[in-house]
C-alpha cells in the first residue's frame, strides 16, 4: 500500500512540467545578443573571453540568431550558476537595437553567506548493506566550511564511520588558484573474510586498524583552461587493534593532473576526462609506510539525442607496502559491479585494471564491466559483469550479474552515487 | 471652565480622533469589495482594487518572462464552510517587449488567448474568465463569496502541458528555487442571489 502511494506521488510528479516557455509572446523575436554580467564585470558572449568555459560559451552563443526560447534560458542559467558557484542567476530579456530583436542578459549574483546541505552518498546494496553520507556547509565570500557524517561499507574493504570536515576556497585571489583542507576521523569495522585473509597473508599490507584519521591540505592550480593540477599532502594515522594501543602513520605527498575537454560542435557532443594521480608516502615525512600509488583514469563520453555511450578505463599500481585503505578494491558500486568484493579479494590488491562500457537511453542504462584486482607477482584473473538499470543524474537503480559458470547471484543497488 | 458641546453630548476628543482615523479604513474596506455580475446562471466578479499586472509581477513581465496567475472563487455558507467546489482559473501573461502590450492565455481544456491588450484590459479579460455556476444555489439564502489570486507555480500548470516520463524535468523542478509567490486578497462579500441585479440578454432562472 505504501509503495502504491509513493508510486502515485512520484508518478504524479513525473508528469509535472515547467512553466513559461510556449506561452511567452516574445518567442516571436530573434535573439540579437547575449550578455553575461557579474559583480563589476560584463561581457558579450560574442567577444572572446576566458570568463566562460568553452562549452557554455558556445551554447550561449548558439542563442544568437535564433528565436527566443525561454526554456533554454532556464537551463543555461542553471549552468552559469554551477560554473560560477553563484547564489543566483537571473535572466532579463530586453529590446535590442534592431527591430523585432531582443537581447538576453544573464545576471550572476555572487554567493554571499549561504547554508547548504549535500547528500554525498546514499546507496543500498544487498551484499554491502546501506552506505550513506551527508554534509552541511556554510559558504561566505567564497569560503566554504563543511562538516559531514559518513558510514560507508561500499568503497573499501572496511566499513568506515565517522566525521569529515572541509574548508575550501575555489578562488584564492585568482580564478586559477584554489585551496582545500580536509580532516577525516573514522572508526573501522572489518568483516571476517578480511581478518582471515590478513592472518593468512601477513606482511602484504597493514594490520586491520580500529581508527583512521587523515589531515589533507591540497592546492589546486588551473594551468590552462582544460588542465588542472592538484598538489598537496596527506597525514594519515591508524589506531591499531589489539590489547596494546599503537598508532601507525602514512604521510604522503599528493599530486594529480586532470584534463577535461568538451567537444560540442557536432551532432555528437563528446567529453574527454583524463587524470593521473600520485600518492607517495615517504619516511621523510615521518611515515611508517613508504609506497607510491599511481592511478590513471580515462573517461570518454559521446552523446546523440537520448543515446549516450561512456567508456571508462582505470589503471593503477602501488609500489611497495601500502595500508589497507590505499589498496585497490573491486566488486563495489564503481568497479566490477555485480561481484562481491570479499569474494574477489577481501584485502584488495596493489594492481587494478578495469574497463566499463556504459550505454544509456534516456534514464535507462546497461553496462558491462571487465577487470581485475590482484597483487604483483600473482596470476591475473579477469572478471566480467553486466547490469541494467535506471540512472538519472546521481540517482541509480541497478541490478548487476557476475558473469561466471555455476550459481549466479545478482547484486541489487539503489541510491545516489556521486 | 465651560464644557464644550461635544463633551455635553458625551463624545470625547479622543473619540473624535479615533473616528477620524477610522474613516479612511472604512473607505479602504469599501474599495476592496468585490463587484458581482449575475446573468441568472453564473456569477462573474471583478475586484477594482486588485491590479495584479503591477509591482513585482510587472517587473518580471518587463524582464521578458511569462508569469502565471491562479485566481480562485469560493462560495461559503454563513458558517464559512464551502458549499461548492472552488472555481479556479489559470492564466499565463506575457508582455510584448516591442509593442508594450500584454498577451494572455487562459489554460484549461479549451485554452483561449488574447493579444495586444493594455494592463487594465488584460486584467479585466482575466476576471471575465473567472465564473461560478449558481446551479442549485438557493436564491434566498445568504452566502459569502470569496476571491483570491496569486502568482502560479509550475505545479499549477500540471495537466496543461505535454505529458511524458521525464525524470530530468522532475529533478530540475524539485531543485529549482521557487520564484517568490505574490498574493492578492482574499476579498469577501456577503450576498444573496435574489438581491443581485441581473445582466440583460442571458438566462433568467430562479
């Protein structure tokens, strides 16, 4: 009964539409120019400028010469708000100098003091149980302070529960520089499979720890428009289990290079995301662990109408002994969906190779995962899984099947993944 | 000291002052009354004091936006309990930026539209579109007629837009900050059908 009521409610909302648009008499007029204005600046999108991203600028420019479409303006306003991290973006339509032409003007109101709440993760999996996290934050004059709670049994081989706080300023004097400071403190829970694997293979990684704290300052530098560099450090401390309280540290330097390019000119808009990240723990920083973890990812997405195809590749390797929280895990909601991570490797591996092909038609999704997590020197077992579901934005509802002979037990996942 | 004539009659200066202050309020109340027209079948109202194409809604229209309005008419008994289903009328108004004239569409099963109206003519056209049937209403009983109006939200327009499964629009709809809702009224008037003058040329029932 409850489900029926919720279904009717959601169904009713699904049929809701947007206001305005088709009933606006000004649709007959042609857009002459598009202006974007912020606090102390104003730009015509027809002029070259580096205030707007290429993709957004092209979409704004595409309005010029077309009949006015108010519905499109709402969407572009939302994108401007996101790009400028603004409090509000409004648009005004004014008479242009040419008869029967109008000028569209977007006004960006910068964020003042703003309190916000974000759900960082909400996922139910019939194998890993419920994982969730949320943050509340205060943003004032470009400075964001966040505090949140997390209980995550999905991402790693441990369930970590605790508090995450963050300070962030995305524009440190200039648009090209940002800073982020994270502090996390978690209490860990371990499954029997992991503890048994640790006991049978000592020395591969850290022991199971009871608590984990991390302090992580990071500086972000926009090298060029599609290329971002992050450099920082991570000071991680593990409170070990057992009758004698002890701590181990993993202090590392961090660096990552991220490239994002959006090609929107054709009927087949494409996105390319490439990233390389390095986490190098060194005894020079007083770390008990000394290792180097390299990860490279590539995402390519092509869209045509309601069809979207995404190809994602992840490659990673850890040199020397790293703690459990740094090891690669598959069989969660990101890699080898459909497999049970405790069955693949309950202590994770120091190598990963993974590929995902994801096809979507509107909200409907089908995916194929293939990959492996293993330890160097060990044989590589490539696993495959397929799944279908519904995904819109961060909301996902999927059922995934491991491809293997014998008994196949599907994994059901529902929630919001960011 | 000799008493003033007013004091002789028991009316203090304070009472005079209070009465003086109250007169404008009575005048305001009088201007807020509804004007009712009755043709024997349906009631139409106008509210001369309500100018919904002004202020913030006019600013939004001058920015080139289309603004939705929802008008509602209720018939209540003496205990203020509704005796009929409320009559709702939904309008979408936009201002032609080049001609400086209003365009109005009344939504419903058979939408109707009008162009090139002045503000007052557009308001009057909207009032014309709001009517309540008096079928089954006893002519000799007193009722309260209540009118109110507000700017509309996307949800008010449900059923008048193309239907389809669109989760993206749902997320956008739930996520979008609502524009400020503006209210007019409620304005009420006590009336009896038997007392209402009939418009000529229409049904003469009851």
